[in-house]
C-alpha cells in the first residue's frame, strides 16, 4: 500500500482529493492522522515539503485562488485573506471591487486557478 499525506486538515478538501485520486493500492492520510505538528504558515511554497519532511511520506498539497488579470494576477493564493483576515469573504470582495474601480468591463476578466504539488 502506497501512503500519501494530504497536507491539510480540511475534511471537505480531503474527501474531494480522495474522490478525484481514487487509485487502487494508495492510502491517503490527512495531517491529523500523522504525528501532530504545527502547520506551517500559508505564505510560501513549502506546505507539501513541510508535510513530507515531518512524516517521511509522499505529500500532496493544493492551493487555489482568484486570478484577476487587471490586478496582475492578484489576489491569487492570497484570495482567502486578501483583505487581511482569513475567510472574511465580504471584506475580500469589498477590497477586490475597490481595486477594480475605474477598470473597464472588458478588462475585468478573471479565473479561478487550483494547483497541486506532489
């Protein structure tokens, strides 16, 4: 059995990943199923590496965000904490709309991007 740690404790995210990567002979574990440790801050590209180094297992991490062309790709991976407080959707939306003031409709293009690191 191949074991892979999913570098999250978000139960919904884990179920989505398990469903998408339903490989025979693979077991997907969460961080909470491994030895406990302090999760690294989500401000760099080290989350999968930190999970791997702590557990010794192959690690899978993801991040996603809204990429707005007129803002040179912002907020990107900082979408959930764009206005400063993690998960404050109303404040994040307010900041985004404020920064798009004066931008013509034809330049208000965006997409949601998700990346996985294994």
